[in-house]
């Protein structure tokens, strides 16, 4: 497997996971305000980590992947949009894996 795709895949999973945890905790705020007081610090740290650290690194990995494999710019737009929609990063990573490695991932 290409190192560029491996880095993109890793950042896709990490960014997607932090985004899902942000949406779940936002949903918990609507359901139970008493629980919100206990997890507020986690939400602040997770949100800052996703927005200021992980998402910019994810954007760089997406751009690197598009340039390395000479993909269409629309793929870059979809990948960048996946950082805002929970769960879309996982699906898009799967679709990119199928597109770039149609016979499966190569052995190490």
C-alpha cells in the first residue's frame, strides 16, 4: 500500500471518529443537561482537536492523495466535505480504497 494512501486512511479514521464523538456529545446535550456538565471539558478538547489540529492535517493528506494519484478535483471537494458530515469520512475512505486498489490492498 502506498504511504500517501496509508496517511490519508489514518487521518480519515481519526478525523471521522472525533467528528462522530462531537455529534454524539451534542446530541447528549439535548437529551440530558446534567450529563452535559460532566462531559463539557471533553467536548471542548475534542472540538478544538478536531477543528484546529486534525482537520487541517486531514486536508493536507487529502490534497496530497489527489495530487499523488492525479484524481479529479471533485474528489478533493468530497474529501474535504467529509470532514464536516459524521460518518462520511469512513464511507469515502472505503470508496477511495476501491477506486485506487480495485484488486484489494497489497500485502506489506
